[in-house]
């Protein structure tokens, strides 16, 4: 099985007041580099990510653009999924504004990858990220994103959640 991480970094960051991706994405990429994913794809949209590309090792990830990012997180996710090669069996969905992503949560989801086509980490019973999607469901991602799909929850309550930074 070959697994890619798709990092959603296409939003406008209106609540944050500036492009939060530029500040938070390096921490997310650093944490993903400590996992067993085979490839990392970052989806840009409202803000170009060339600054991040210059400060992080370029060979550790590639950037794809979601021209229709305004349609919702699903549009960004579909752009990331479309950029993956046919050898990818699963996509691990991660948010660029979740800088506290625990690499152990990633590995836990990957260990359960055969349990169902859609898995999501849960912390104290609350669904969160990362989310793991088998290729068989990639076509079903609506504009609302993977949140609209019903996952099997994988308990990660013993780990810190990745966060969802909306204010500086």
C-alpha cells in the first residue's frame, strides 16, 4: 500500500487576518516528515505558498493549486487527490492550521487502514484530524469536504489533538 498525505492549505484565512498557512504549515510538514507516508502534497488556493516552499525542504513535498478553492474544502481536497498517482491506495487528509499534529495519530490511522474506507481520529469522542480515505471513496468527496462523509472513528484520546488555529 502506498499512502500520500494531502495537506489542505487553500483557505483565505479571513478569521486569522493574514495567510496563516505561511506561519503554521512548516510545523505540519515537519510532523508529517516523521511519519511513514510515502508522499506529501500541499494544496494552495487563496494564497501562494512559495515562501513556505523556500523555507522547507522542497523535495519533502509538492504544491498543487486548487483554482476552485472558494467552493469549499472539498474542492481543495479533490485537487490534492487528483494530483496523486495511481499507485496511491490511501490519502491522509491533514489541515495546514493544525500545527500540533501528532505523528502517532497518523501511524494509528494507518495501522487501521483496512478497517474501513474512511477513518478519522477522535479525541475524547470528538471527530477530528487526521482523516484517512481509501481510493475507493475519493470520487465521493463533496464541496463540504471529507467532514460530510461518515467515518469509522479511531480513538486517539491519549494523544493531543492537532489543533485548528483560527486566531493569531
